């Protein structure tokens, strides 16, 4: 079911009022709940609307199909993740290098494990649609924030900061995903195997 373009995933409209934004949040949470209880193959706009307590017509005002729900959910999750890492990087400006690295690692692990089941469900959903553009955008945001943070380290200067930064982030992202996948296979009813 992997599609090559993102246009079919774009929401039909963005919420402008607080009530509309709350409706979208409820729909996204309902999407998570349906993914967790029934899996990707059983996700339908009708099930999500029922779980959210909204009409299918209300859901279609924002999301034209279930792929758009996946895309919005993953986009929302990655935007939240990048925002939290950016905040940590801002907070740690000028700190010692070790404290910076520990801070980013801790926050990333916290984000990924706060709702571990959701992380696994999103890994599975991401296997069904091409989300490379939003993943790339999230990675770029984190790279910019962490490189700026590392450049301000009070106790270290780096010859090739950009390469070091990208290496550290790739090790972090890959290690955490591998670990969560292994734990998912062993201990969770929601498996990350398809990620």
C-alpha cells in the first residue's frame, strides 16, 4: 500500500478555531486507539469516527481517507518529538559537552517510551505509507538544533562538528529503534516488527 506521493495524505483543511483543533486532536487519538486495538489493516475512517464520537462527515472535513489519518498522526508525532528535542537543545546551550549529549539522549528515549505502544503502532503505520519527507524534516530540525547546541559547548571544540552531530544522532535514532523493536517482539502485544 506504499504510495509515492504525499498529496493524498494532506488534510483537506486545517483547524482554525479552538473547537476544530480539539476535534482534530480527538480524531488523531481515536486513530491511535483503533491502531492499537485492531491494527493497521482494520483501521477505517468509520471506525475512527465512531471511536472519536464524531460523524464520518466531520472526519472527512479534515482527512479524506485513512492514509491521510496515518500521515497526520505521524506528522503530529514527529513534530512533537522534534519540538521537544529543540527545546532541550536550547536549554543546554553553553553547557558541558557530556551534559548536552546526555540531555538529548534522555529526552529522545523519554519521548519514545512515554507511550511505547503508540511508538510501535506508528512504526507499523509508517511501513504502509511513504513518510520519508516528514521524517527528513524532523531529522533536519533536530540536526540544526543539536549542532547549534554542540557548537556552544563550554568545554569542547570540534573540527568537523556537522559530521560528529549527524553520527551521534544516527547512532541514537538507530539504537533506540532497534531496542524498542526487540522489546516489542518480546514483551508487547503491539509489535514493531514491521518497522
